[in-house]
């Protein structure tokens, strides 16, 4: 009787797993859900359920095959087929060989655009009538990881607005961030920002900041990181030509929420406490994926400067809808 109950229980578990995976209730990139089901099978000592989960996951998401096999190996390698373990070992050796061959190219290894994840962000608007206004914005962003520890990110943004033939806004901002992760949840970073804003009262502003960061949340759907540290800000006032160098402290937070398999939200806030002023910036963006390369995005940016140059506003906000092409 006990054996019959165990068989019925195993059949019930496997039936539930089959229906659950086949129904698409798990997102294609939700490796965490697959890991959870595999772990439950290991904890109950149910190898049949483990095999079913693994088989169905591999059949449903073949593009995630290596990641799924690695999760299974980490939990219970003894229950996996020899061919699966050999496949993982071959994949690791191939990855190492590819990385070594790429590094052997010297400087091309670092500059090759194919190895950088890139995005182009385009937004534009026009209105006619009592006031003729046109607005144009373009953004480029690149991200690259060098092994598990190093990550580089570059963002370039330019936007321009004219009203009745008169330029009302013209701003160029570039940001470069290098991150080094020698520890699990803690990282070091170097942040550089160049701002050329024709209507800010400054010819230019340059921020150089080094700091330490903490990955407070790192789940499939939610990620939150905090960072901060000292730095310098160099600026030149447009009206007077006066140049200024000041010490600063910078705090920043980045929150990512994977709303669904096709929609994501990011909110990034930074505060710069400088000798002469405090600057607060917030960048909120909601992105909806249209296909494998194209996305639609709505963004809202706000900036506050506690001591702006004479004739300029302390607040600056921009709301924009744009298309994003990833390559």
C-alpha cells in the first residue's frame, strides 16, 4: 500500500510538472523557476520527477540548454546522464578556447564592436499651428563584460528642441562606467560623466567619481544596487568664463524590475553633494519589447541643481517616447 501511494505521488508530481512547463507558465528566461522545481525533486529524493523536469525544460527552451544543465549539475550531478555531463564539459572547454583565441587578437579584443552589446535610442516629435516646435533625440549605449569580474558601460545622449526656428534645448551627455566585481555582492567602480548643455549656464561639466557598490537584491525579476564614493567636478560657467574644481560625494541607486517577459522598468537616481551645490538626477524608463531587436520606450528624466547659474532654472525635466534598436 505504501509503495502504491509513493507511485501515485510521483505520478501526480510528474503530471503537475508536465502541465506546468507545457503551459508556458514559466517565462523562457526564468531559470530560477526551473531550479526551484529541480531542487524540490532532490529534497524529496524523487529522481523520476527530477528527470521529468530536466527533460521538459530542455525540450521547451533549447536556447537555454547549457544554463539548465548547469543548474541540474549543481543540484544533483549523479542523477544526470553521462552524455549531459560530457556536453557541459565540452561547452566549458569550448568557451575557454574561444575566449583565449579572442584575447590573442590584442587590442582588437577590447575594441571589437561585435562583442559589445549595443542599443540605439531614437525619439522625435513635431507640432504646427500657433507654435512650430520640433524635437529630436538620439542615444547610444554599449555594454561589455570581460570575464566574470569586469564590466564596462558607455552611454551617449544628444537631444535638441527648436520652437519657431529658435533653439530651446541642446544637450549632450556621455557617461562611462567601469565595474570590478572581485566579491560576490560587493563591487568597485569608476564613473566619468561629461555634460555639454547650451542652456544650463555652463560650457561644460565633468564628473570623476570612484566608489564602492553593493548588490542588495539580485533575483530574476528584481535587482537593486547602491553605490557611492568621493570624486571631483570640473565646470566652466558660460557667462563669466569662470572655471571651478570642487570635491564631491556621489550616491547612486539603480533598480530594475522585470515586469513580464516583454516589459521592464528601470529607475536610476544619483545625488552629487559638491562644495558649492547639490545636484539630484532621476531617470525612469519603461521599455516594452516588440521583437528580438526592437523595443518601445517611455522615459521621464528630472534634474535639480541647488545653485544654478544666474538666468537658469533649478529644475529640468524631459518626458519622451522613443524606439530602441538592440544589436
